[in-house]
């Protein structure tokens, strides 16, 4: 058996023991799938929060984003509202996007940076909403999801790590969602989307130099 050195590129510094040196060359770099713990934690927290909404009808009104309450000192609503959803469709859409695009971004940035960007984008969207609409009532992780999309694009500008086709699809989604938010009957918080997206792009641009170069997950 051959003990793989700590800095061997064949195992990304994990120091795995391989049968032969040829096997180390054939297997190539290992994937960092274990870094998706942040995405999993956010998904679990979101589903648990939705379950509490169903069990306790008054739960939402304590933790959703409501401008007068935030201005009266209930600042935690800037964060807790990101884990609340008004409908099962909204929950499904946001969690599916988090699952599909969050884990690859977390693998590129690392768990702590990814979670900070996710929450920071969502809070920025909430704050932007409060600035222009102080009496707003809002729930949902859409600002966070727009932050993820923005971070993908920001990273791609400085250090291409992802498939160009996926980036184009994300840009089309962002444009479509923002335009849909301007419809008269749309119950979408476009300011939260815009604030999250801008913070996501800025975060992606800032963290791109330290992002791990990895094999593309999408083609």
C-alpha cells in the first residue's frame, strides 16, 4: 500500500491511502461533496420552519418580515423571514433552487462563506424592501436564491468554474423573474430579489480568487 502524501493532488490533501501510484494517477482529484453540509442545514431549517407554520398558525406572524415590527426592535425578522414561506409552491421552488445551485456554489466557496453569502443576500434584500416600503410584509428565501444566482455569475466573471450554459440559464431566469415582478398582479418582492442579486454578484466577485477550481457539475 502506498500512503498518499498530505499535499498530493490526487486526493486534494486528504492523505488517502491508495493501492499503487498508478491508481493515484488514474483516480485523479477527489470531489469535495462533503462541503454541502451548509446547503443541507439550510434546507432542513427551511422545511422545519414550514412545518412549524402549519402546526402553529400564529408562528408566522412572530417571525415574518413586517416593517413596523422590525423598526420597533424585532430585528430578527430580517433573518427568520428567510425561512418562512406562504405557500407550498413557493417553498418547493426555493428549496429546489437551493438544492440544485447551492451545493455546487458551496463546494467552490466553502461552507462558511456560502452560508454567510446566502444569509447576507437575503438580509440585504429585506433591508432594501424596508427602505422603500417601510410597511412591507414579506416571507420567503427568494432574495437568498437570487444571491446564489448572482454569486455564480460574479465568480464566473473573474474565475470561470461553471458551465457557460448554466450561467446563461441563470441570467435568463434572473431577468425573467425581475420582469415578472413588475406585473400589476404579481405577489413578488422585486426589491428583495434585486438586493439579493446585487449582494450575490458582489460576493462572487470578491470571493472568486479563493474559490476552489473544480470539475464542472453541469454541462
